[in-house]
C-alpha cells in the first residue's frame, strides 16, 4: 500500500475535504489494496448497524454512522459492484425498493428533467433555490442499491445517481442498458443536466421516432428546445405532453406552454410596435417613450439618429432631447445630446428639403441613381451628418474612406464601431474574408471589453459569424452566432433573433446536424405567421435539411412552398432543384425554374467568380440527368473556371469537389469503371494507379466503389439504395471487392468526403492507407535522420487531464534526436522544431472540443503569455515541413476528422498538406500504458524501410494475437 492509502479511514469516515475526497476516489478505483480494505471496513460498519438496529436492541439516539457517509454518492464503479455483492445477504426486507432511493417522498422534485423509471417519475412541483445550492440530497441506501444490482435494475440505479447529481455513475449504469426509447430519454436527461441541450435533442429525436407519444421524451425535448431559446418549438412539445392527460404533468406542461407562447408573442409585438413607432418618429411623429428606450435601447438609438437627421426645425430637435438623455445615460456618455446641440445650430433653411429627402430614404424610396444623386447633393450642401446616415444605405464597397472619416469625426463610439463593421462587410464582398475576420475580431474584442454599445457588439458578432461561415469555419461561425443570439435574446431584439436562427440553421446543416438544423428553422417558421414571403428563406433551408436526411418527398414539398412564397431565386434553391432532377420527384417545370434562376443570379452582379463557377456546376448537375453530354460539358467548364481561382475561394473549392462528385457517380451509374477510377486519380492530382487501389465516394443515397486488384483487373459497385445519412463505413466495400484486394501488398484508398478518414473501411488484416495527395512519398535526401519527440506535456489544469507516462528514450536513440519536454512543449516551439524533422512523435492528450476547432486538437503546454495550448489544423495551415516526416500522433482522437459536404478537416490531413509523407493517428482513445509498446515497433519497421501500411498491418496483427485490447483497430495511416 502506498502512503496515499493511509487516508482510507478518513475517506470512509467522511472527514476529507471535497476536493481531496474526489482525488482519493480516483486512487481507490486503481488500488486493489484499498479496495479490499474498504470492503472490510464497510462490512464492519454494516454489522455494527445490524447490531444497533436489530429488534430488542436499545437505541442510543445516534443514527448509524454509515448511513450519512457522503462517500456513498461517489463510490468508484468497480468498487460499487463489489460492495453490492458484499451486502447481498438474506434479510427480511420488503420486495419493493424504498421510495427514498429516488427521493419520491419529497414535497418537491429536484430535477426539471423527467426520468423514465416509474419510481423516479412521480409528479411533484419543481423547486430550485435561488442560491443554486438547495438542500443536500439524501445519501444513497447501499442495501437498496445492492438489491437493484441483484435484480439487474440498472435503470433504477442510474436514476438514483442522476437524482443526486452523480453524472459519472449514472452514465456508467446507463451504459449497461440495451437500446430503447427509454434509454435515449434518460441519456438526454443526463445531457441536459450537463448543459448539453444539442446532444439531448439528437437523443430525443431518436427516442420519439421509436415511440412518438413517449411522455418523458416529449417533456425533455421541450426543455432542450427551451434552453436553446426555441420557445415556440418548446411550447409545441409541452402541448403534446399536456394532451397525454398525465396526472400533474399535463397541467404543468400546459402552463409552461402557455407561458412560453405569451412571452414570445409579447416580445414580438413589442419589437414590431416599436419599429412602427420608430418610423413614425422619423416622419415627424411623437418621440419614443422612455419605457421603449429602456426596453430596446439599440433600436431606439438607431431611430433617434434617423429622426435627428430628418428633423425640420430646431424645435423638432429639442423635442428629441428627453429621449437622448435616457439613451446617453445607458451608455454613460453625452454623445447624443452633443449631436442634438450640433444639429440645432444648423441652417434649417438649406437643410429642410434634404432632411425630408432623408426621411424618404429611410422608407426605402430612394435607390440606385436616386440615391447617388442624393449623396451628391448632400456633399455639395456640406451636410455631413446627413451624408453619414445616407452612406449607410449604399453598397459598403462604395466610398469606404469617406464613410470612415465622417464616422470618426463624430467622436461617437457607435459610429467608430459601425465603420469597422461596414469595412469588414466590404472586405468580405471583395473576396477578402480573412481581412474581414481580423478586423471584426479586433472590433468585437474592443467592444466586449468596454461593456458598452451592446447592440453594435451583437451585430458585429453576427457579422463575424457570417465571415467565419464564408471561410468554411462552421465551429467558429456557430460560436459567434450563439453569442450574438444570447445577446439578442437578453436585449429582446426579436428581429435580430430571427436572422440568427436562420444563420444557426444553415451552420447546423453544413455540419450535418440535421436535428438541430430543423429545430432552428422550424422555430423561425413558427415566429413568422403573418405571410409567406418572410418564410421563403426558412422554407428553402428546411427543404435542404430534409434532403440531407434523405427525406426527398418532404424536401420537394417544402421547396414548392418556398417557390410559391417568392419567385426570387437563391443558389441553395437551385442546387436542390438539381438534386431532385435524379429522383421521381422532379417536375416538368423544373428546367424553366432553373434557367430563370440562373439568369437572375448571373445578371444580379452580386456573384463573384467562385459563385459563378458554382452556378455552372449546378447547371451541369441538373442536365447530367437529362442530357449526359451537355451535363458533362458544363461540369468540365465548372472545373476549368474553379481551377483559375485561388484555393481560398470557398465557392470555387465547392464547385470543384461537387463537379467531381457528379462526374464520378455518373461514371459509376453507366458502368464506366476505368473512367470513374481515372476521375478519382485526377481529383487527387496523380496518375491513375494500375493496381492495388480503391476509390470510394458517397453522396446522399448513392455509393460508388471502384478498384484495381493486384493483377490490375477492374471491379466496381454502384447503388442508390441508401435511405439514411451515412454513419459508419463498415460494409461499404462489397465482399467481392475486398476479396480481390487481399492479394495486394498494400492498398491505396482514394476516398472522398465524408468517407475519407473513417476507421473500418477495410479490415485490419489488409495493409491499407488513405492517400490524400500532397508531395510524392519519397523521403528527403539528407545525411541523417532528424527525430523530434514531444512528451511530458503540461496540460492546462482547467482541462482536468491526467498526467501521461513519461517517455524514456531507448539506449540506442542515437544522434539527431530533439526532445521537447514539459514547459518547452508549447505550440509555437513544436511547430518550429518539426519543420526540418524527418520523424515527429507527439505524445500528448488529444481532445475533440468544438469550442476550439472543427476537428480534434493536440493539447500541448500553454504559452507563458496568453496561455495558448492547442495545436490545431489552422496552426498547420501554411507550414512547410521540409524534412517530409513520418508523423506519429500518439494522442487520443488525433485521427478524428470532421466531414463536410465538400471537404474534410483533421490533423492528419493538415500534416499531409504541410509536407508530411505519412501520418499515424487513432480516431478513438489510446490507453496510456500501451501507446509506446504499440507505436514504437511500427516506427522501427518504417525506419528499416518497410512500407508504412505494411508496418502498421503487421504490428497490429501481432498485437491482436497477443493482446485483447482492440484500440489498435482504430489507428489509421494517411499518406
């Protein structure tokens, strides 16, 4: 026993501080000596309890000590099973478990969520202390837990732990249950308790597909939607619960639904009413009230600026003074009052006609040449404040320097921020999104730090999200949209909330999260009951989400509704028309709708070169199903157009990948296997391999697999039978193709998103790797090897990651070895050290953290200034690994990739693009005590000249023969 074991009695007696007790609990899970001794201590306590509480024994007034032990709530799982067996002795107890196990006798319930175990689902009022503390939950009765364990009632045990806030124990016992609607519902409850409403929503969608009237699932779905701010969707779910007629639950559900609807309707009416009052004020009507200014200060400020510019007399200016005072007080300044004083001193004889014209501008009555003429007259009249307001209605790419100068001259932070936002929008429109991102990030940082101008801050957050989406960084985009939505909700900005719901729905669809995409867009539709026109964008987005879920009939219905709402085309609508062209749901008028839409978009002048290439692709994809020759020619033209544009142009990248998708799958459909394989190779910028190659692509319902075996014979498979989005790749390659490839020394796989980077495409006894392009795989010519090893990383304490085993170099490590250990292993130093290395090993933690990056990240030691610790795919962008290294990422999840429609993101792909010739990485967790034992022999074989795929296959097979640990099956090779 170690010295730590001396604390066992203190732990059992409940005498340790909470943090120390938590640390000891982790020790207890790994220490056999402590486990054995603890069973003895518990047995003695139980015997003492029996003696004190047996019939005929005089009560001494004190409760049995073990009944109040706080450690009973956090017994490690392995030990809990042993204790359960220990106390399973014959006793004269009732057959029904005690209700206190699920806190069923309490006057109120401790959780807002519902659990499926009958003993834990009785209705009582929900009550939570405002302090957030509440009463300490009753300790678990160990004998009752043991009885449930004996009866294999793992759901009951999980419920008992969940009610007491022990999420780890609850999750472990839920893991023992078979798949069911109840399991998904309880897992969703657990996710909600861990503040993961998105995860809960996915689980509940699955539960409700299995059992549509599942009461607890509907209740928890309502909670998940409410926590995402989707009030009307939440109200619908609560109303479904209310209709079930459950005692207590139905009444509470009806009350919650009504409260949500009332609040949403009030917010909507307040916002719309203020917008109408705002325009009336600009047109000379009564100023907004103090209550309106307090409720919606951002909109009120916009209105006041416009009313001031449209004022026709000094007296009108003075009437706006009370509103200016209220709004200035909220920003702790005098900028509006100063603006009123400046305006009151103007020459109104010259100003009145221009002010009247400005009011027309705010009503949308001046556009095009009329606006340009108005701007010229304002310059001639030297009405700078009117000119500043009018320029905001022009294209942001026009007059950027003039606008900035006028904005900064006001000395008003509102306009300084607006100038940055406007310039960023101009940068984005001018195909310089990186510059826009940098500008907005700096402005948002300044705005957030000041704690002022919250309205402008919120709008800039959204603008930054749009730029991130344009850069195809959906994780960053979503984070910005979520932050902006939270701010819009807090400030009751109903109009901005609607825009952000649309943004979040599109990002969720881009990430393949169709449940969340539908939730956001359905909320948007529910918020727009007035008319069809306002719903067109939402209907199109929802149609795309249904199509991604392979609900083609639903997609067609929603698309037709969108077309009826508005004849104005969108690229997304045209893309869906092209996809429907290969289905039974195409319609004769689709060709006319497509041509009209293409013409309108091309003539609008709003499309850049990448967008035009994407439009050409959509046209080709549509006609490929009607006229193969015409469709192929259009797709080839789209490829040519895209090839002339920089790689940073996202639309061009999409046009390229989507066009290859259409051409490859068309070759598969017509049985042209050689042409299909040649297209795979062409896309990878490599000659078509003559043997031992496999091409795989998946697009919606379609799959195409083509291969050449060891003799160069072609084999292929094409089908259109998929009815649900792709989840795993096991079984994707037909048995006949797999059998033919077994004779190959190794197989190069040319896989396309979303297949690329998935484990299990071929069995582990075949040597194979993902070929992802990059430079040729010949090693660099240099005198000696340069090895870099990153180890003993000091992960930030906030991540609560255990310390990994120290790496000790072998005795024959030799020269040319660079070690970065401990505090030295920061992201910048690791990046610098790997540039000339021929072999790179990173022994660190890997995490999948959507708040940090789109794919997995390596956890390195934090920098002294700033605390940056993550090595991400973005950090590798633009790097050049001159030594063409073999890279080992000995970190959990380092092989994980995020798949989007047109490309994948992941550390292995980023390393290959930077110059690595091979990357080894696992898509799942790696046991710390086994990583070195497995990876070092693989690297040794590669150093000896064995092809990397063969080295990985051979060592993996040897490992599996002598070791039951199957994590090595998740190790992938990228070349």
